[in-house]
């Protein structure tokens, strides 16, 4: 899937953010615990979602259930 079309691509599934406590990165500005997000693409380690900024971002799967 081409990354330039992820914002208009159909949603694969929905995930709920469980926490925004990151050791290395600041994700508290773009993820809200308890909020449901639309998954646009997924790999073994990352989930690509439409975050609070309205853009598609890639995050570790450990933030979601």
C-alpha cells in the first residue's frame, strides 16, 4: 500500500490506546489513553493510525489493545 494514500484509505480496524507513557519519544501530544483510533496500515511491530493531529503516524503496538 502506498503511504501517500493512507489518509483516504479505508479503515482496517479500530484500536484503543491504553497508555501514552513512552521511554524515548513524546507521544502524549498525539495519543490520548482511552480514545479509539482508526488503523490505516499495520506491520509486525507498528500500527499506522490517524492520530490527534489528523495525520497518519506510526506507533508501537504496545500503546494499543
